[in-house]
């Protein structure tokens, strides 16, 4: 006994619909580049413009406008306010400052544990003097 496949019952309503418009014009409004670059992806809105009336007949050529939008994470979440050799300082959303250690350089003849700690202290003190008002 063979089963008969019924496409109407098993069709997925959330499937992709592909279309091809031949000979279409796309006007771009970009923030990041003057012209679109090959292979680069842009986040934005593509809108089909209304069909135009040209010399008493309907023009069926497709006209689109692409407007690049700013990504949701456009602003850096915790921006760096100081970047040094040993530490960085970031500002949080509430305005507080947070010091962060950078990767520790290899200790050797030029840099001992005591010298490293002292250099971190000097850099932190200098950064804080410039960032915090008395």
C-alpha cells in the first residue's frame, strides 16, 4: 500500500519565499561606506518604492531603496577612558570607573614582581588623577 503525499496539509507556513526581480534599480543610503563593497554585509531596511507612471503607461521596473541602520550595539557598552601599558579603566553605565589589568608581561631581568606592582601603582595613580576631580 502506497502513501499519498498531500502538500497542502504538510506545507510549512514559515518557509522562505524566493523571488528574483530582473533589471531592478537599488538606491542606497549608507552610514559606514560611500558605496557598497563587494561581499560586505550591511544591516538595514530594503523597501520597494511605488511603481512610477511614465508617459501615460505603468512602469513595471522594480525600484528599491536600501537604508543602512545603526546596529543595536552601536555604542560601546563600557567604553575605555584610559588605556595604559599595565591597566585599562572603563566607565560603566552608572558613571563609575572600573580598573582592569592588561595581560601581564613576562617577568625577567627588566621587570620583577616589585617593579611590576610599582608600575601598576604609578599608572593607576596617574590615570585616576586625570579622571577624578578632587
